[in-house]
C-alpha cells in the first residue's frame, strides 16, 4: 500500500476492513491452528497419489485386515498343539497359532535385520502362518516375521503411472513417483512373505488404509467446498431478490425456504437420492452428492441473507444509490451484497462441516460414493458390525480425519466470527448459534 | 400471540400437502418400485406379483372390452394388436407374432401407449400402471380420511409400524436431551462462574470436540468401547431374556441399553448447551441487577443461583422444542450404527426397499413433529421472555 498520508502524520495508514479482520484473526490461536490443520489436510489430499505408498484401489488378498504399522505390529504366538494325520495316516503334530498386537513394538522401526540402529525406517515383512485347530481346520494368520527387516525407500518409482496431484479428479498431474514405499528389489523372497508399508493398516480387501484415506479426502473435503459455494450462490441470489423486492417474490421464495427447512434434513437428502437412478459413473455420483447437499443446504443461508438485505435496503447508502438512479441489479450487486460478505464468509466456514458430514452420511449408508472409489464415509462403512470392529479397530481411523476436518472448520469459523464481530473487541460475550 | 399461533397452525395443512406431493413425486420419479425385484425373480409367479401390485394400488386391471378398444398401436418400433380368440384373455400380437396366448413365451410384458404404461402377466391379463398424479390423489383422499396405506414390505397399515418406531426414537431423543441438559448446563454455568480457569478452558475444548465429532464416528467408537469392555450391550432396546426380569429388572435392562446411544446422540446438543449456558451466564453476571444485588450485600451464592442463573437458563430450557426436532432427524445414523429400532432406521430401510407408503408417511410424520417442535419452542420462548414479541 502506498503512503498517501501527509508527511507530518506519524500514524500508520488506516486499515481496511479485511485487513482488520485478518489482524484480529491472526491473534486467535485456535483459528490459526484450525487453518493450519485444514491447509495440511487439503494439501495431503491433493497430493494423495504421491504421498500414499500405493494406488487407490490396489487390492492385495494376502494382506487383508492388517493393523497399523505406525502403532506396532502383530506377533505370532503358539497357543496349542494338535495331533493330526498326514496323507500317509502318520500322526504328526500341528501348531495352533494366535496373533497378538504389540503396541509400539515391531511395525515401523529403526534397525536393520542385523539389529543395528539406522536412521532409515524399516518394516518387518508379513508372514502367513498356518494355524490348525483340533478339528483339522486351517486358518491363515498374518503376523510379522521379526527376524527380517526391510528398509523403507523414499521417492520410489511405481510400475504404473498414477495421479501425483489432482483437485478431486480435475487437473491431474500424472507421474510414477511415490513419496515412500518399499522398493521392488528390497522385497524378501519367500512363499509366505508379503511385504508392505501399511502405516494405518489395511482394509477388508487388503488395500492400504492410509492411501485410501488420502484419496477419500479428495472427495470428502472438496464436497464441502463446492457444495457451500453452490449453496451460497443460490442463497445470495434468492435471498437478495426476496429481501430487496419484498412483496410476492419474497412471500413465495420464503415459503419455498420454509418447505425445505420443514423436512428433516437427512430424510430429505435420502428421498432426493432415492429419485436418482443407481447406475451412475463416479463423476456423476460426485456431482449428484454435491447437488443434493447444495439443494438442501441453501435454504437457511438464503433466509439469513434475505434478513440482512432487508435491513440494509433501508440504509442511507442504499437509498443514495437508488436516488442516484442505480438500477435494482446494481444496488443489490454493488452495494447490498458486498456488505453481507464478511457474514457470508463466516457462515460458509461454519456450514462446510454439514456438507462434509452429509457426504459421509450418504456414503456410509450406501447411497453415495461407491467402490472402488474412496471417500471417508465409504471407508467407515467397512466398520459396520461389532465383530469387524472388535478385531479390526483401526478401520475407524477415517472417522478421525472427518473429526479433524470438522474441528478445524469449527475453530476457523469461530475465529472468523469473532474477528468479523466488532463486539468481540468490547469484551461482550458473543451470542452462540443455537 | 393467539393470532401468531393460529397463523402458524393454519400454515401447517398447506405445508403438509406440499411436502407429501413433493415426496410423492420424488418417490415416483425413481426408477423401479418395490416389486421390480420380484418381477425379475423367475421363482415368483408373475400373475401373483402383478396381483399384489394391483392390490397395492400400483396397477389397474383392464377389462376385455377396454383392451379391444385399443385396436392396433405402435411402441418401441413394433406394431401391437389384440385379438379375441374366444379365450378368457385376449391374444396379444407383436408385429403379427403371438406374445401372449397360445404358443407364446412366458415373461413379463411391458409396453407403452402414448404416455401410459401397461404390464401384462404370463396369463395375458393386462394392467395399466397408475400415473403419479392420479395415484397421489387417490393416496391423498385416503390419507385425508386417516388411511395412510399399507406398507408393501410389512403388509400392515403404516401407522402401526411408525407409531412403534417413533416411540423408540422419542425415548432415545428424550434421554439424549436429558443428558444434554443435565451435563451441559451445570458445566457451562461452572465455566462461566470461573472464567479462564482450568475448568473453563477444558469445558471449551470439550465443547469444540462435542460439536465437531461426527455422529457416525462417535457411534462407532461407542460400539468399540462396548465390545472391548463388555460393560454395555450392543444393539437393540432390550435383552433377549427381557421377559424373565422383574419390574425393576426390566427398567434397568432398558436403561442399560439406552445409555450409550443416548450419550452418542446427546453429545452435540450437550456441547451446544454448554457454550450457550456459559455465554448467557457471563452476560447475566455483567448485568446491572447483579451488581445491585451484590451492592445490597446479597450472598455470593444467592446472587449466582437466584439472580443470574435463572435469567441465564430460562431461554435455554425453552429450546428443547428445537432440539427435540433436530434430534429426531439426527438419530438416523445412531440408530443404524447402534442397531436401535427407531424411526430413522425404519425410513432408511423403507427407502432401501422402495416401500413408498412407509417412506411417505414417515417423512410426513417427522415433518409434522419438526414443525410442531419449532412452534412450541417459539411459544415457550415468548412465554418466559416478555421481550420476545411474536408477530
């Protein structure tokens, strides 16, 4: 900004309203940490193909339901011996195994096979142990073979090209590099050995959960942004028209808003989804979810904007603009709506979580994103059923990411509201949203 | 206030009409119906399925004379005609080839004349598909006299099914609300009395967590907790041996089952109440009447609990109408994850099965509850706070 002040003045140049908002926001630690969390979440999702060690749908039938290597590893335990007969009817002794989770033992560790400390992280390969029970039934149990350590390599080349960067499927940049992974030449050879870098474990199809979460974030996080953008656009247009013109337009538009608000949200979403055919391409599914959430979501925003425009319409500057011969469109677009900008931004930030949660609910219920795509709601769908959850508790990890994203948006939104609300300066407590 | 109440009440019938029409059209716009799967099932007799569809009001059987009036018509690029061969049902020909009647293959026959769709079973009985507007009016005239139809899936009047499930959802929502009030308000008040204390800060963080945790996630965590500790039952409202318990045993069993779902459902509301109670209390403590009371020498506790507390909490208590309405729809995910036989799960299952009368009635009932809940909340707020004017 150029200094247009008179040379005598020692005062800094006056701050514009956005600058003041930013200044106040910067002091709010919670809001800034929320913004930082969001930045990280969006960045890692966009670069998901690069950061994740595997492809988004790399099914591996040998590594089904293995725990998160960041937190420890499974170790095999012999729990019993059973006497069985081999093919020549000779008695032989078979072992019954069970696996035990050890927290922060094994998994990602920092020593090589010889036991020497290295800075390079290592993982143990997973071995399939055959466990026999007293009835002669066999079961394959996947656990670490702690006698071997495999180094984790950085910037490895994958055999297939994949998206290194993409904005939820748009503007993809293709490449072959993964940030980390296990190089093909490091894989130990052995029939029962299956080496993989599963930082957060694997899902019920043996896919790396961390990679799936990264790819899922592209969808779950962008649904919120695009959905709120559409909702705000509809809300601004309809709220602006209703508030400015009043009369019949106002009456009917507000009845429409009341209609949308009168039906319980999730029921309306499900009914709208019901009307759409099931056979959709992934891109169409995505568009459909965004459209449904935006249609349901604009109503409350539209009503709020209408209320603000209604009061701003009578303000002196709006009167002046009209007196100077400004057309209705010009008065609405140039004078009224920009004055609702700060509140619109605050509302948008606080509403984004509803869109994220809406996508999660739809996909979780089986009406949204479907396999082989990934979204955080779809990933949570795998944990339905207490048995699955009991033996594979790491499958709830995607919920943690949803929680983090919503929390960060709430932090940021609260901070923005305080910063946009001048009363926050006077020490008057803010009214909570009910 | 009377006019306000009357006007709000009068706005309900048109709302119900529009909501039911909207829901109805959305349901009809969906491809296929409840019977689509049965029609494709070779093990089911088509005659039987179509007869069921007729008794559900989806089809109307056409008489012989009506069919003969069609003469010849064109659909899908083929010529269709009906011929009376002296049998019970007419012979149907497509491009001159017999498709129903003697020496014809047996499968469901769909054809369309102008915009009306027809179905024909393997015996040659022709039905006309009832159009959405027509079936809406017949549904609506029945509904106006109190008959909301029968569920396709349960083959029972929808009201009986919904009443049962709604009661379960109400129990869950009220329990969640009690937890939200019982924990949220004391915590919020305590945080406000000692602002910037450890309690205040941890309550603030707790509130953020409670408001941000997705219901699906917290419900899954609760299930995980229950499986690992074994302290709580997972799913359903009562144990299998419920009938063997005594009176108190029954109540205890129900509370035991209710506890976790109610906590999960109540978390967000609790966090909201806590923040609001804190805000209201801080505002109340800054008011002149509190200073006056202090100056008069009223004891600290008396000022807190007689003067400030009542003013801070009054508006909160009246909010239960809004909360109940939002909990009703919010319980859907909890009910599905925690296997609670409530209205939300019913709607979800009905939508999955395309059980239209059930979906329609459930959406209507929950809409009514939401609207009434909001109305009660508005009225209560005006009753306890003379500054609120309803117009």
